[in-house]
């Protein structure tokens, strides 16, 4: 019997002995057998935070220009199909199954991880579709990530900070070198981190990449109503602010516009297409403020750098009597670092277990909060409290039950935490 998409995904989880195994040899060999190649421009986007927002803005602007665009992002929130879009439409179950079958037919004795297998399927789906542009989000790191088997015309690194330290190293310099691995000799290499690590600069110089740095080669300025982009040879004035909320979105938008400036001969875009794309862009789970009261914010902030941005964004929202937080995270994250950024912003904590072996238990998160000076209390009317729950849905229900219409609820941490709340909204 033909396998369904769920059958395939379940099978892929057990094909390889390790959930994550960095390296390009195996995935490149199978890609060669599949004949995957692109005639259209390819933009690869890596970085600790901001990748998803940058990809979404690129896609929205190019779609407004009438181009056929493929976008690959990961992980997904609710449905696996979210990972691959053509012209804004998610790939169908049938499209995935067809490409999984094609990979299985040629991989022979090559063992692939779940991420490698699914990345190859999406790349083949895009390569067969006759697209005008392809946007690829790096999964983990850069140099040894499966996405890096493609030689991108433009590569963007949005930010470099501490995350995935077991795989990428324990300093910004080590992580910067890994992320800089997506740069290519003689091609445009963009970095929108205002303080890039020296390792990134050195690697770009060593391979002869055309490095564009924020503040040197491109920049932005603006006021409350509009903003301006300035690049090497192109200016875009009177731009609308991106519909994505958050303190760093102009950095992400500037990197996207720098990429489009570098590709302007192959993918020309007019002022109106850029403005419309920025206004219409959507990306669930990135400081996403839901309509209604109390205010509910969904944010997949799962490392200290992202948590610091979330803290800044919460500060800029205006006054709310109390802030409630639904929080769940993976055990391998810098939980203490995340909490340190937000402990003074949150009044009531609703900690949750997550249905993954990698997850930190709600009890472990409570212990981390206690070490940060926040002690558990469920006394009615307490100024601060900490409670533990078995699922994000239960934690969110408790927060909704306690919050008044003038309060706010921040749901943050792992993608699984945000997805668990999105599923019951």
C-alpha cells in the first residue's frame, strides 16, 4: 500500500541512528543521484535569530513582483506541509510523498537523517517546479547543514549568538565560523548582525566572498511613520514598516533588501512591490500579537538572544497590570540565560512539560526560576506565582482563567510550546 505523509514521516524518524548528524557527504551524494540543480537565483538565510522573518519578507516582496517563489523553512508549527511553499501555497501531501519515493528509489545504502531526507524532498520539489527564485532557511548552523549543499547566489546571516552549543561551539567566534560556511567565493555574502564575530569576517575574506556588512554596505533610517533603506548602489525611501512586529525587524528587512539589491539585474522589483510586500508579510509565532483581550503574544524565543528581544518588545507594548507567561523549552537550551532576560517582565508563570524526550520538565523549569529568585506560589492574589502543567494547552487555559482583560499573556519558548497553544486557540 502507498504510504501516507504521516506514514513517511514516522518512517523517516527511524531510518538513521542519530536524530542529528552534521555533514554534507551523504546528503550531497543522494542529491547528485537525484540531479537537483537550480537555474534561478537561490537565497540562503542563516543566523541564530531572525531567519524566519527575513525569509518571509523576501518571499512577500518577490511574490508582489509577480515571481514564482519557493520557500523552505523549518521547523513547522502545526503541520509539516508548512515547511515548503510555492507562491505562498503549502506543498500537498501528495507532492511530499512523490518526492520521498524518488529519494528512496536512489539512495540505496546511504542513510539519511529525518532533516536530510525531508530537505532533499523539498529541494527536488522546487527544482522540478520551474521557479523564478528559491529561498532556503538553514536548519542548524550553516557549514554542515543539509541546506548548504546548494551553492546560493546570495547568502544572509542575520545574527550570531549562543545556541545549539553542543553542535556549533560555545563561543560566538566558533558559532560565527559555522554560520559563515553558507558564504560562497565570489558571491554576495550579507551579514546584518551589527557586531559580527571576527571569525565570520575572516572566513568571508579567506574564500573571496563579496561581503556586505550592516552599517558599512547597507543601513536604514526612519521616523515613526516610515523608514528608508540605503545600500551600495540603491536607495529605497518612504517605506512602510513591516507588518511583523518587534525591535529587530528593520534589521531583518534591511538584509532582505540588500539581497534584492544584489539580485536586482535578475529579479528587479519596483518601489510599490517592496512596500506592498512589507505590509502584507505574515509569520506566525514571531512576536505575533493576537486580536482580542487579554493581549496574547506568541513568540518562539528559545535562546537568550531571542529572549532579550522579546523582553524589549514587551517593554515597548505599553502598560498592562500583569504579565502572564506560558513557557516550555528543550533541556539543552540555556534556560537560565533565557529566564534572566525575562524574569523581571513576568508576574505569573505557567510552566509546561512538552511531549519530546529532549524537553525540560515543568518541574525543572520551576527549579531554574527558583534559582533566578522566583519562588513557586499559587496563593490567590499573590503578586508573583509559578505553576506547573502537563501540556501547553493546560498551562494556557490556566493563564486565560486568571488574566483580566487588561493583562497580557506571553506564550514563548520552544516551537512545540507555541504550537500547543495555537492548536487550541
